[in-house]
């Protein structure tokens, strides 16, 4: 497949796992080795098409700021493959029997599959809970769909809430719709609320503000499938380097490569 066609395929992909998207994008961009002038334009189009996938923003920012972008792409792929966020989450859940999460939460689902003996209450977010429960039941993990209207009951019955961050800013987190309400319920109920933030989700303020602006309609935020959650509502952030307490700042994983924020003409 020609590199440009490969990039178009990645740009059109919807609902794909962020890790798979980063891997596919890195491979497609690596195909531009003989056409390096197209890297900036490609990066712009990628972040336009995937405004909620922070690891793709991280990948593009790291690539554009590197002395050798193609060598850096190979390194970034290895970093994504070595991400141990799920392992750290499993360590935190060692004495937990029931967790609550929102919709399709990849890291939480992966941890549940590896644990095998931990039940899940999946609070629905735009219909994604059914797919999550079906995936868990296929591997004999006990799981149940809970409507958003009954989220308070799920939070009351679980041992811990696990929320998946699509992106992290200095004081806020981008999550699936419904996560803000669930985080607030956990806060009021005094239940621990862990945040999983895989490699590449922590953005500098310039990219974070751009991601928010492209994702959330300030006038009608209830029409989006994304929540911006204050970090003060949740507990520790679990990432590739381990567990970061709420008192510790979120450290950006890339430079503010703002040239990729210019809107593409096509």
C-alpha cells in the first residue's frame, strides 16, 4: 500500500484502539521516508481526524521535533509496545473484587481479562457498554451493563472506580462522556477513583487547549461524547511509569509542536 493511501486509511479509522492507531500511523508515516516534506501536512491531517486520541498527537509532536523523525518513529513504536500501565493497574486491584468503569475502557478491560476473577459494572456511555460486557463475557469475566441513570448504584456497590483518560492536561482530563458524573459520584461516596493514562496521553498546555477546543463545544457541551473532568475529582493517575499521586503535577510527554495545529486546506 502506498504511504499516502495508508495514511488515508488511518485517518478514516473510527473507534480503533489508541495503541493500534499509533502503531498503524507510525508505520504509515515511516513510509514517507522518501517524501519527508509531507510529514507536517500529514501530522496536521491526523490530529484533525483524531481530535480525542492524545497518543496520536504525542506521536506527531515527537516526530516533528526530532532531528531524525523516521528513527524517532521507530523508537516511539517501541515505547508504546513497552507500556506497562495495565500491569500497574493490576497491582492496584490486587484486593479488589468489583470495579466500575465507563463504557469501553481499554486499559480496565485488559486488566479485568488478565485478572479473570474481578467482576465489572460497566456504566454505559453512548451504547459502548454492551460491547465491553460482551468482550468480557467471552472470556468468562463477570460483567454487567449499568445505565447512566443507575450509575450511583454501581459506584455504591463497587470497590473502586477506574476511569480511562483519552488525554491529560495540567489540571483536567479528557474522558468518555459520563465520566465526569461518575467521578463526582465516587468523590461524594468516598470511593477511590483511579485514572488510567497510557503512554502519550499527557500533553503540554498548548496542545491540550487545542484538543479541548476541537473536541468540546463550549456552547452545547451536552452534544459531545467527551467529558473534560477536573483532576481534583479523581484519585491517583496510573501510567507507564507507575502510580502518580494527586499531589504530583502532570508532566507533558512531548514538546508544544504548534505547527501541526494549523488547519489543513484539504
